[in-house]
């Protein structure tokens, strides 16, 4: 994936998944691409598809879940801080 070309990377990764659905790396990279595009729901959905539906496992999938948790919790904490201020 070329630096900063996430939309192009998404199309390439989707094609890779079409051809090889048993690669956790494809799912992890697509989830990471969605994170970079700030498409958190898509990142979560593709990561959960890999882990729960396809029964795949790999460190990249767990890295994506960790990143999502930080982003979601960070947003909740930010909202709490704003409502307190």
C-alpha cells in the first residue's frame, strides 16, 4: 500500500479477500485501512468477520481490536470531559 493511498488500498484488499478468504492478514490490513480512513464501524465489522465468522486468528486482528478500543474509549472519555466542563 502506497503511503496515504487508503482508498486505493481498500479496493486492492477487497479484491485480495475475494480471491483468498482464509488469510487473516488480508482482513487485518483492510481493518487497518479502515482505521486510517476513520471508518471505525467498517474496521470493527471486517475484524469481527475474520475472528467470529471465518474463525481466523492473527496478531494484526487483535491489534485492530486494540486500536478500536482505544478510539472508542477515548471518544467516550472525551465526551465525559466535555460534559463535565
